[in-house]
C-alpha cells in the first residue's frame, strides 16, 4: 500500500518545517506577502528569535 503523492509531499513538508524553524517563519511571511498585503513587514526579529531558540547563529 502506498501513500498518494499529495500526502507524501505534505509529510516531506512537515519534516522540513521541523528541521528549519526560521524557514517556517519566512514561509509564513511569503504567504502573507502574496495573499494579504505587499506591505507585510519582513519578520527579521522573529527569525532571529526562533533561530536563537534552536541555537542557530543568524546574522
């Protein structure tokens, strides 16, 4: 029995989010920028906060 392709893509995406929390923040920004407003501010502080929580040195 195999999973449908859409389910496989979703599962792969979930694994990537868990490994890269700052990328999840940027993805949320990209969705808001595209779907809501082009004036959505870039979440620099949140990226640094999330990176620090996971011990990532972001500059």
